[in-house]
C-alpha cells in the first residue's frame, strides 16, 4: 500500500492568549502516522551539551496499562491530545464549503536535504502515553486533537510544563467514591460499598472512622483513615486485575473460577464472584471486631502517637488478615469473631505497645507490626 502523503482535517479555530490552535478529530492510527515522540535528552555537540526535546521518557508500564484500558468495553479519552505541527507542512483549504487543515510532508525546493517526512509533521506536546498505547494495535478510535501550527520550541515546552504542572493530582478517595455511580459490579465498586457499610454501621469497628472523600467530615470526630487507604487494603483480596474484572462485569457479569491457588492469594474473590459481598463485609467486621476487643484502649485511642486504628496499624492488620483467615479455613467461608480472637489472644502485645515510638510511621512500622502479629499464626509442622 502506498504511503499516505496528505491528511485533510475539518477543524474549529480556537483563539486563546497563547495564540491560535485548531481543534479537530482524527483516528488514532492516522495521528500516529504523523507524530514524533520527542523525548527530552542530552546530546553532545563538539563538547557542548545540547538539551533536546520536551517530553518525558515514555514509561513502558504506563503504556501497557493504557493499552489494556483501551481494550475495555467502555474505554474513553475525552480530553485532547495536543500536538505542534511544522508550519511548512500546514495549509488551509476550503473543501465542500468547510475549512480544512491540510498536512503534507515538506521538501525544500532549493535544498533537497531539508525535508520534513510525513512521520515528522507533528510533535506531541501532551498525550504521548495515550497515543503510544495505540501503536501496534488494531484499535483506531477517533481522538480529539488540538493542533498548534508553527509555534516555537520554547512555547511548546511552556505548554507541556503548564499542562502537566497545572494538573491537580486527583484525590484517590474521591475516585473510589465515584465508582458508586458505575452501573453493574466491579471490584472497585464492591470495595467502595464495603467501606461505606463499614463506616455507617453502628456494629462496625470502623463506625464513623473513615474519611469518605479523603478529608474530615464536618461534625464528625475520630476519623483516622481515608477511604482510599481502606479500599487499597481490601482490593487486592478481591481482584488481581481490577480493570479486567471490571470489563468482565460490563460485558457478561460472570467471572471465572480461578482455583485454589488464586483463592489463597485473593481470599475475597470467590465471594465477589458469587455476588456475596455481604460475606466479605462480615469477615471484615468479625476480624476488626476481634482486634477492637482484644486491644480496646489502643483501638479507640486517636491521639498523638497512637497508631493501631490509623494508617500504619490498618496496613499491618489487613496484611495479617489473609494469613489469619487461611489458618482458620481453606475454603471460602466466614470465620467468626471468636475464631479471629483466639489467634489474636496468642499475641503478647499490650494496648500501650501500639505507639509510633515502637512502630514508627511509614511502611517499616507497618511491616514491624505485621511481623509481630504473624507470630500468632500456627507454625507449619
């Protein structure tokens, strides 16, 4: 098949303080045909270091994650890819009464060594990982694209910096909360609903202790955990690959049996698969109920230096839960609070041990508490 030499795009002209750009729509594979991935790098030139390009180096893991996402049933990129086009390669034409931006390769009529090939017409300012994910696939969605023509490299760099620095990191608790609006079932939605129940039920050891949107609830005191923290602890026990399982839910709503080995890593998956989320909730209430009874003073202490019911304590406890559960049962059942308590009663830890001097803030403190809790588990013969 002959190489394409022309791309004609209907557009809307947008005027902003930075200048004019053209807003259009084009298939992902067509955009790949004209784009360079222009990474920031250092090149030596007669002993002088030149800093070239504006983009961060592509992260392979991020590209793979996005590539997986674009294969899901409800994938979407509503925000625009932003590119810069060499002005020598762009012209405006009227086609059937509509203005079109026409993109073509360039060859200098006097100096044949000065060329801009078709794959070189555009440089990516924002959206390199999203676009790269389409490379080598059969996916060819329409993408929203904003095209700047003939802007200086310094302006391109400024746009890249401003677009990325101005983006506020999304509150993870809010992200999980928004899964409640999702139709159908998914691991994230199940975990969100579990957290809501844990926080709202008066018989839960987490009653009014969880900051639903990651920040304190007005009029409520003693919230020691963010919603995101609690969800992150539960989610790996529900799904190894939440994106894939969410897609299965959207397509069929029937998840496969993944066997005993998977169950021993993801103890909540069989209940999720069977639409028995209430059993997961019961396990969590029974386990943390046993903790709150065993170390009642430490669990209710929310003051400075306390840690059991805060992030570090929770991270250690939720890690310990899987091994405690599997020491009680090898099948998807709901152990009682008394069964969990019988394990915890083997621990020599006292209420006044749960402080940030003994278990320092951060992952090392959580790991240290987990190791001490693990001493309660039956030893293999």
